């Protein structure tokens, strides 16, 4: 798989105030002394907020470059929409969408940190071989084949919680006794499953899965009690960007008009201990995080 000499990736603004916390992603060891901005690159016709905008590889790569210029630390490439009710696509179709984009991004003189957003083992394996250094699995590595891919490479791994096995039904009356405790238990168990096959815990990040089988109240509770997820000891990723719960709060149907609300959610998440925020609006988010960092310094 795509691995060469390891390097410690120090990130500009707080490089001399190391916390010692790291996320190991392929040949890069990322110091988590400042939050990472993960820019969303949906190479899909049907994503909930930007479907069809970057459906061909050339426009997707252009958008990735623009997000990097705006301050993205990671580009998360996805070829299958996970929106509630989504039926999913074949692995071959997904691979046809994402692989050319990963290959082109990896071929750049100074390649960005590339994440592949997939639940399919064949897609994850091919993209890691092509230069992706993070596997982002919204199903939390429940598929044994995904565990096998994780064990066979040294990519960073995002373990996300979603309720139940499929996108089509996850929003049908989701229920929990204690959403935060149940999500934390799930994430801890999935991380343990990865570690049991020899995965280095430094490669693992966890994500409560905002909007994946959760009501408005569940999402708010998860954000409010994010320190309980952080207490698992892994870096925490939060993806709230433009999601429906923000639309509910703002009474705003159009996902593109939820930008300021999304920045508010990302800022709250970072203040509560998130290490990585997954966002559509990179420039606006990076600006907010710079102000937070300056105040907190
Ligand atoms: N949310 C989406 C997709 N992937 N991955 C992680 N780790 N966390 C998330 O919250 C998350 C995710 C859904 O958002 P988006 O990619 O914008 O939409 P779609 O799935 O419709 O393409």
C-alpha cells in the first residue's frame, strides 16, 4: 500500500505549543495541537447539499484545490450519498467516481492529506493504494472486510456511529435511552475491534455521527456532551455542516443557506474538544477557528 518514510506534520499556527496528541495517518503523524479542517468533496449526483456540483473528476479536483487554498487540512472524497433514504450504489460505480479524483490529488507535487469516505472494503483498499491516508467509514467498521482493510494498511481511521445498518431507515423514529452513553459504547467497541486485529490506537479517530439516526434533540445532546465522547481517548471528528438539524433550528430549508449556523456548530464542537471538523464551507470555518485560537492563546 502507499507508504513511504513517516513524517511529523506540524501545522502552522500552534506548532510550538505541542500537546503531544497525534493522529497517525499513513506516512504522516498529525499533531493535534490545533483543530483540523476536513473539506468535503462529494463526487456524487445526489448529495444532500452539493449533489452534482463536482460530479466529474476535473471539477472535483479544482474544488479540492480551492478548499486547500481556503485552509483545508484534509480532503474527504466521497462517491456515495449517505443522506437519509439513500439507496446506495454499487462498489464499481463508487470506485469509478472516487478513484480518478484520489489519483489526481495524490499525484500533486505537494499532495494534501486525502480521506476516502466509504463503507465498502474494495473502495477503501483501492483508494489507500492510490494515495489516500485516511479511511472514513460512516458504518464504524462493522463489516469484517473493512476491518481486514484497516489491519492491512496504516491509514488513519474514522469510526463513526450510525443507528442501524442502512441509510434508508436510520431516520425512522430513532430512539435511545441515553444517546451519548450508547454512542460512546458503540464507538469504544468498534475501536476495540480494530485494536484487537493489531491496529495502532493512534490511527483511530471517533465520530458521534451527527444526523445518522438521530433526532434534533439527539444531535444537540451529542454536541452538548461531546467531552464524554472525547473521554474515550481518541481524536474526535464532528460533521455537522449544513445538516438538517441546523435547518430545523433556523427554519431554513436550503442547505446552502445554513453556512453561518454550520460555522456556529463547528466552533461549538471545537470549543468542546473536537479535533477535526468536517465541513463544506472551509474558508468560513477556518476563519472562525483562527479567531478562537487567537483568543485562546
Ligand atoms: N456526514 C456525511 C458523510 N460522511 N463522515 C463522517 N465521519 N461524519 C459525518 O458526519 C459525515 C460523514 C453526510 O454529509 P455529506 O457528505 O455532505 O452528504 P451526503 O452523504 O449526502 O453526500
